[in-house]
């Protein structure tokens, strides 16, 4: 077993966790991790050409995620620049923390089932930035958004990449996954939400945007908001219609929003036009978060390339006779390791002859792999995006969110097992 790669992986994750203590940006650590892991993959291989082909294959998949992320962040930034999210905030009348927490959690849950957990988290963070002034309050809301987005993404074929993988692979069907996972996913969100609510009290201090919002007409705000949200919602539709990867749908949506923006400001002065352009939005998105993603995904790809993840899954299967324990364990592992290669390993280990379409095993795997990543902030794309966008400390998340997410994860898993047993 390539122990140096495992060592680099563990040390790198510890360094990311202690970012605030080390005073080194986590993006730099992640990139170093990714490069060093692939150096040792090369040193451990007999053929450099084979390693280059593997790296190119993984990098192609990684780029799909990165361009998807860049497209989504740019669209959200354009909506935000035009104060489009004020359309939503004006409808939210309550200032009570508990009531608002429930509103944002349910919006995240159902939005992620239509979009996906990553895009939903980016949208909700932008919305919360424009709504909640106090950073500590905003971070608690974002923690709940991560849990709700991952839970909401698990019960539809397009809400989470692992559920999408199982759907495309023929392991689950749309009707069955939605019917059987909706209640467990809802419980996974509701339980932490109730526990959160008991810790919160008081009113929210709102951001004041009145001095800036008048610089954009209501017509422009409405056009950018509905065009941008429409572009995001269209991504899963584009994938269903064409069969092409989601990042192409996201880039298509970005191009449409970009053109609309150009037309809206075509008669304005160049200086004013530049402030609201997509080119300026691309400059304002958090590029370091994109590089953080790149480093983490390169590192995970090296573990997958060396069959460390599949070996771990096989070891669990051989040493654990109980199916529920194996799947719950895979979900817990997804809090540390990317759930995509873990699910891919399971799909390779267990075929449809052993577990046919819509078998208990596949649906429970979709739930656990989709929601287990909420336990740690580095365990899901939604969490990693939030970590980069809001500079959330790893240990702050562990202290304030992880236990609640863990309780919700086990509560939803228990409900799924119970419902399946009764039915």
C-alpha cells in the first residue's frame, strides 16, 4: 500500500483543520497535497505514461466540477451585484432568529432537490450575506444550510452527484428514490433544526442596502434575478434533455445571463457598465476557493487511482457482515473522503445481479453517501464551498455543527431502516 500518499493526505487534512493556527491559507495546503500525492503515485508506478493517462482522466472530471462551480459562482455574483436577492428578502418579514432559521432551512432543502447541494449552498450564502449582518449568526445559518442542502439533495436523482451516479447506472429509479428517501432526508434536516432552535433566541440584525440598491432599477433587479435563477434551474433540465455533463448546462446558463447583462447596460457609460458586467463578476468570485477544490479533488483522485478507497470498501465488506453497518460506515467515511469514489467503489463491488434496481441497499447508500458529508465541513462539496466563501474554520464547524449533523444523520438512517422494515 502506498503509505506516503496516505501520510500526505492525513497531514494535509490536519494542516487544513489547523489553518487558523498555522496562518497558512488552506488553498495553498490543498494544492500542495494534490501535487505531492500524484508525485508519489508516479514514484509507485512502473509506467509514467499510464500515470499521465490516469491523471488526465481524473483532471477532466475535476475540471467539470470546477467549471460548474465557476459558472454558478459568477451567475450568483451577477444576481448579487444587481441586488436581485432583495426580491426574496423583502418577502421575509420575520426577524426572529428561530423562524428565519426554519425558513432558510426549508428553502435550502427543497431548492437543492431541484438544483443540487453545491449550487444551492452558493445561492443561500449570497442570500444570507445580503440579509444577516452579524457574522456569528450568519455562520450558524450557513451550517444549517449545509445540512439542509445535503439532505435535500439526497432524495432526488439530480440533487446530489452520488444519487445521480446511481440513477444513471440503473441502481435506482426516480419514483422509488423520491418516495423512499424523502422522509428520511426530511428527518435528517428536521432533527438538527429542532436542536438548533433550542440554542437560538432574539432578533436578527439586518444588512442595510438602501443606500446602494437605488443605483439599480427594479426592472434590472427582476430581470437578472429571474434570468439567473432560471439559468441555474435549467442545468438539470439541460442534462436530462441532452445527456451532456452538467457543467455545459451551467456554462450555457452563464452565457445567457452574460448576454442579458450586456443588453441591460448597453446604453450606459463604460465605467458604470463595467461595474455590473460579467467580466467584473468573474474578477470578484473567490478564486482561492476554486483552487482549494482543485487541490482536494486531485488528492482524492490519487487515492482512487491507487485503489485505496476501493480497498477500504472491500475491507469493510469482508470484515462486516451487516449490510446496514457497511452502508452507515460508508456515509461516515464520506465526512472525511469524497463520497463519489466511495459510491463508485460500491457500484463496482456489488452488481445488479446481486442487488437489483431499487434494492434496499442502493437507496440506503444514496441516503448515507449524500447526507454523511455534512458531519465535517470538508465532507461535501457544499461544505467545502461554504468553507472557502465564508472562511469558516474547521474546528468552529466541529464545535458548533458536527454533532447536530451526526445526530440528524443517524436519525434519518434509523427512520429509513424502520420504514423499510415495516413495509
